[in-house]
C-alpha cells in the first residue's frame, strides 16, 4: 500500500493513528535535531516530522538528504502540532515518521514549483508536467474538470444526447484555414480536421435526434493570439423544433449553472441583450466589455459642415466621425496621445487621431479647435458631454476603421486608466448579426457567421433585390467581460434558401455540388426547423477564472507559433514515408 490517506485528510481526530502517506517533497527544513518535510499531492500538504531522538539517527540522516520533488512514501504516527498552521486544512497535525522510502528521485528543477513570479512561458510549456504541479495551474485544471462535469450533468438532465462526430472529414470553405491530413489509401486525396461539427450536428437534426451535444475537439489553422489556439474544445449543441428564444433561455441557464459550479457564485439576473448594430455603434465591438462605460459618441451630424476638412471629407466618403471621452485628462501628455495615435494608425489604418481636452480650469486644449467657430465647438463639446479634466479622442474615417479603432482604443484605455471593475462579471447576448460582410481581399461577400445561418423572415426579400448589406440573421453571441465565449444561430432548413445563399456567396451550381452536394442532398429529406450554439470551453473558462491567456486553462497548449515545446511538434516526417506511403513530395520554397 502506498497510502491510506490523501495529504489533505488528516485532522485532530486522527491523532495517534499509524498512517501511510505518499507524495512529492515540497520543502525540507533542517532545524538541527529536527527535520520537517512538507509532503504534497494533488489534494494538499501534510507536514512530516523526523525527530533524531524518536526516529533514529539513520532515518534522520536520510531525511536530511531529501530534495524537492522527490517522490517518497512515509509511514508514521499522527501527532498534534505544537506550532499550528491555519492556512492549510491539515495545519493542526503532523506525522512523526518511522520509515521513509524513496520511490523516485528528481533531477535539478528548471524552476521551483512554488515560484509565484512571472516564469518564462516557453520554459513552462517545455516542462508542462512540472508547471501543472504548481498550485495555480493545478487549480485551473481542477476547475476545468468541474466545468466539464457541470456541462455534462446539465445537458443530460435536459434531455440532450452526447453524440460524437468524425475528426477526419471533408474540407469545406467559408471558414478559417483547415488543417489537412493526406490519405494513404486514397492517394492524392485529403481529409480536413473539423473547424466545428457544424454540418454533422445539422444532419443529426435531420436524423431526428432532436437534442444533441458534444464536447468536441476543433481545429483551425489561423494566426494565434492570447484567446486562440489551433486546437480547442467546444461545447456543441443543437435542438429541433425551436426558435431563437428557446435556445437563449436554455444556454443562459446552462451558463449560470456552470458559473456557479466553477466559482460558487450564483447569478440571478437575466443577461442583458444588445443588437449587433447597437454594440458596434456604442462600443465599436461585437463583443463589448460592459465592466466600464465609455461609449462611442457619434459626431457625424455635428461635424457634417463644420469647416474642418478631415471630418467633412470622411462623411462625404460615406464614413463617420466618432469619439470616446476618457477621464484623467492630465495623464494625456503629448507623447501619450501620440502613442495612442500610432496605435490606431498601425493596427487599424486610421489616418490620424484628433483630440479635445478640457483642463481642470475648464480651458479647452485642442489642435483642431481653431477650425471651428465658437458656436460649433460648443455644439460638439455639448454632444460629447465632456467635463473638466476629461479628453475626447476622435476618429474620422470609414465606418469599419472608426469602429474597430475606437473599440480597441476604448479597451486599451480601460486597462491603462484602470477603469475596468476586475471583480465583476458582465454577461451579454449580442443578437441580429448581418448575414453578409464584404471582403476587400477576396472582392466578394462572405458569410459573417457561416452560410447555414437563417435569414430573418422580413429580410429575405433583400436576397432577390441584391441588397445584401440590409440582411440580418437569427443569430446570437454570448459575451463575458469582452470575450465571445459562444455563438450560434437558427439554421436554414429549406433547400431553396440554402442554394440562394450559396449563390450570393459566389458559389456556382457546380461548386455547390462539389463542396456541399452531400449536405444539399440531406436537405431534400424532411428537415425540422432547428438551431444551436457552440461555447468555446477554453475561452469561457479563461474569462471565468480571469486569466489573461487561454494557455492557462489548457493542459497542453501550443505556443503562438503553433509549437508544442514539450514534444517537439510539429516535426519533419521522413521523405521516404511521404513518398512511399502517401505519394507526396516536398518542394523547397524560399520565403
């Protein structure tokens, strides 16, 4: 037997018992004739006492040689501690060792397990098995388990069937770049790893399943960032014979239950709802962080004929003029304002950033004030609602540049000016997304969610009139503290409408058959009205635990370059394997 108690279980009522414990040496304190060992496992810590007089000189000398992270087995008697530790559950007792067996030794650690500072991320990922031993990472893994258990219980209690779908599938367009897998049996053909089980879950609705869910692995070959990984876990769900309101109610109840099970905090109020148009107009983002205010203010009407060419030209070019108002104007030095301007120029292609600052004494400080009459300047400042010691930052450009630029600037200032209430959790439904968005790169319309999203009944006429910008969908995203943690829609269940949407996306009849023929065939066999939603498990948990990176809640994540530093993936494959088994040949391409 390696243990008859875990290392968080012993209490005063166990005093006098003979016990067997096993775990990792967390700390050794040599106090002369006494040696104390903190023994750790996943559950907690128990203090081991090795007393030279009681345990014997031989065992005492062996104990002094123990090193951190060695794995040992201890046999001894539970005793009351003379100096109690109220910070741990086992702090009232200790175990007087009678025998210590070394089960495994550890080489010199690359970093200390109890280190709480900012460890090098690459080092942590290279030695992830050590990193997970650290209390914070281990807690995140445990919380992930709590979340998944909570999800499964809720889904089963509400009549959903857990059904898995293929990992090796057919590549489909209208999404991120696929990871592809060559087929050995079918030379020259490729599978694609699923970006989501979208088509399969819709097919399951046609199959009569009615309520489906899956904790699915998904894969997207796209550029990585703090809240994105090439492979991720998704809670996928789909329901038949429902409308949007049914899905929002079910998934909101799920989100509240999961939040309570992971954090212990109960949310009783309904989640706020906001249209996509309002989110973009007021926050410059379709996933606004509502933990602080600072809304975007539209100055287009006030500046249409203001005498300042930059503003007037933006409006004439079908753009707009908007601003955000920030407090603590005294912090906005010329250098800081220039840094903010460089930010919106570099990342959002803005032409510039104007500002109107009002000092503590009410004096206006602005390089553009000279272009306005006193009356016009008063009209603008009144619309801004700007007060003493506040500053308005103004962008004038195309709608996308203004919204994206100010939306990002708002978040940046929220962090840097410490305006965000870090202790609050703000859930939000964003609804009624556009069906299509124009791609400048591809010179065509693309589906904003995906091409299987149902169009609002009253907007279907715009398909025939080709007014695609006016079309809204029965779609919804769930947002938590500025992170999109889930999203979905009612699906198209009519074959004719699906074909028409494909046509507007630039897919010919032949391309439709080639890429989606199997799915269009499915739509011929009695399709119930249906819809669903998918939660990004990793991003959802990251937001709940207030972590800044998705890597903190994934057991074995990749770097921002998509590398697994622990195993060395991705790695080269021998050319003869590619050539003989897969009939593939690598071409050397100069970058």
